[in-house]
């Protein structure tokens, strides 16, 4: 820390001690907001996702309640530092509720910054429109309120509101974000406080410690400004977050927040739904159906089965698989050999196929191709698939492994590139995402096994248990291909792939590229869906780049995970297909005009 920063800290502590003894009513730099050193009354700060309402600046409970009741549609206002929440709630008991969150406070006079430097990412202020869009993608992954990118842009130089991002040092990808509010600069706060909001880390981030680094950097920003403390609010059930804050020196304080009842906050003030154990792929559809007024009857939560009813029509679903998908289409998708024959006949590019299921034919095919993919003819979620096999011994082992999933095995030429999943609903592309295989990054201390276990644990937590890295022979083969064994300690900064397949269920990550997918890839996906005659599908292509036309078809999935493609409107388009009358009339009319 610089000598100037140290002096400001000493000065801040001196003023704080004087205030405690009653010698000085004002903190250092008091009056930054107001030259008259007067705290603003009825203080409200616009944060993009909603308003932060400072309850202690309101003279009456009635005024505070009325301010909360003026909340805008699709926003989430928070009345913080409410001194008598019971009185405020009494003003509008049917509209307001007490937020079931704890408040934690970090004393910035005693906080000590960390000396740790992160090699793989760095923290900086949000500075571009692209940053704002990336932050909204992370918000969507956590079901947080979308902030208009122009709001971020308009506030980029406002020292009252600070938004930080964590950027991947190698790829430039935004991995996490946090927002901070400087209370003095916002409304002349005489307590010289600050607060932290919207801490979010991408579930796909490959590195640990991003959330902690964001919290620390924001604390250091406010500390250098002479703030006395930094507060935050955390849901009482979020034990992992609370453990992090307590590790950093935060302590619980008796501060309360009041919010308005709305659809965004609904889970905080209503009884938990009986179908809370639905997986994310069923949940995203059920939530969208209920939002449209469609009746939902969960028939088997564990399996993801439910029935949707609207206007006299009922549709049975299992996640994104519905009555609209025929048994014939399902059987086509189930057998990868039939799928490739049909799509090839429709003009879709497919990889070369080994002509016979014998060791001799496979050996000759491998000699011609140099690298092959071995997969069961029937199967899903990446089970039994080996990618990039280059020698006969590994190929025969991969064949035997694939036979554990299906007696029939497919051996194809390996197309070097990236795995692109395209979601097609009603024969229109709704979303496209690159799926990248699981990777681990060395820290100089942990073995490959330990790194995989830690990475798998983070992926499971981020996907409600849907994504984990299997500790099996295929993982060992991939590690060996990188020149290591499972007990090796990976040097700091060394990154290796531990799977070749990019399936989410085997630890893969998903990166949205909907807006940059080449038209030829879009056409291929739609052509494949039409060849199978399937209204909802995930088409997998291997591509050189989503921006290039080169590709080969891999497979079609009859039950794609729509939740993997937020913030793209996959669930919305799914319900549009099932119940078109739930689409607002003006939107239906616009669609009809746009149709050829």
C-alpha cells in the first residue's frame, strides 16, 4: 500500500475514534456529496437492477413504504438500514415483506488487504459496452435482474457507483462481477459507509478465488476513499457465501431490509413449491409456463416429468421432450447410425465412418484418418465416448468401453475443432453455444486428481449437481495424453484437458455464441432437424469456428437442456411452440406479418 493510502487510513481511524468520543460528528472528507455537510433526506440510489433505498434517511415509515410501492416493473428495489421494519411493513402488509437475509459488515479500519496476486485473472473497473453485456450474461446464469447495458455505460465514471469485473488474463473473458455503492458520494452519508451488491461469478469460470478477489478489491477501493465500513446482504440459507465473508473478517450486524412483493422476489416470501426438487432443465420450462398462466402438474419431479395445460390442451413433457416429438423422431435420435444416414441424405456434412465392426477394419480406418472418435451407437450425456484416439490399443479399449453402454459401436474420423450445440425449436435456431471439455489449471501444490476433484465440486455446485468430471479410464487417458499421471503435481499455471468430450454432464462448460454463428451452420442445424422431423432438438456440430462455414454433423439430441443456454429465450420459444395463444396478441400479429 502507498504511503498516501496509509496516511488516509490513519486519518480515517483518528476521525472515527473522535466520533466515538463525541469530539467530531463528521468522518474524514465528510460533505463530498453536499458542501453543507448535510446528509440528504429520503436518499435513493439507482443501481440499474432497481433502487437502493436508504431507510434511515426517511423521517416517516409512511414515506419509506410509499417509495417502495413505486417500484418499477421488472426491477428489484431494496430498502436497506430500515430501523423499524415492523412499522414500515404495517403501512402495506400485503405489498411489502421483510427480506430473509443477514447483513454482514467489514470494518475497513482493521481490514488488511491480501498480498496474493492472481496469475490467471485480474480485477478492473467495468469500462466497455461489451463488459456490460458480459455482466448481464453472468447475472442471467444466477437468475439475477438484467441491467440495461446503457445504464452501466452511463455510470462508468460515477464514483458513487462502482462496478468491477474479473477478466481472464489469457482469453479476455469476463469471469465475475461486483457492484459497490459509496454512501457518502451518493447522499452525503455522515457514517461514511459503503455497501457491496451483485457479487456474481460465472459458473463456468475455470479458476477458484474469483469471488474473494472481487470482494477484496472493492473493499480496498472504499478503504482508500476513507470509508468506515462496507456492508452486504446475504440470504440466510447461503452458507457458502457466509463462510467466505466470515473468512475475510465480516461480522453480522442487526441491519434489516424490506422489499416489495413481486415475481422476482416471490420465492423469498412464499411457501416453497412442492416441486422444488425438479432439475434445472425442467424448472426453467415450468417457471416460464406458470408465468404465462399455463397450469403445471408435476407428475414425477425426480425424473423431470410434468403436464402443461392451457385452453383445453394438455401436453406431457419430460424436460424439453414433449408429446410434440414423435416416437419415430426419438428412435432416430437414439441410434447415431440412423441419424447420420438421414441427415447425410439431406445434404448435411458428416464425418467419414469406419465401414466394418472388426479390429482389422478399425486398424485400417485409423491408419487412414490418424485420429478417430469411438462412441456407442446408442447413449447420451457423453457416456462411453472417446475422442482423439490415435493408436490401435487405445482404440480397442475405447470400443470395449463403448460396448458397456451399447453393443453397437460407431467409429468415425475425428474432426479437429470445437463442439457447437445449436438449439432448434419449431425449425428455427434459438441458441448456439460452444461446449468446451473440462480442464484444470495447476497451482504448484495439488495433484491432478485433487485439481479434478476441486474443479468437479465447483461445477456440481454451479449446476445443481448436473455437471461433474468422472474419475474413470477416459479421464486417465486424457491426462496421459497431456503427459501426466493422476498423482503428478501440476505446476502453477499449467492447464490441461481432462476430458475430450464437451458434455456438460462430464464437466464441460458452455459459452454462448448465438449472435456470431455462421449462416451455413444455422442452415445445417435446421436441415438436420427437418430431416429427422423433430420440433425441438439440440444439434451437435464440430466446427473450426462458429464464425466459419466448415463443420461436420455429430448427433441430434431429442431432449436438449434449455437451461444451459440462458440468457437466450429457449424456454420462452418452447412454450410458444406448445401454446401459441399464450404469446401476446401483438407479438403473434408481428410474427404472422414476418412469415413468408
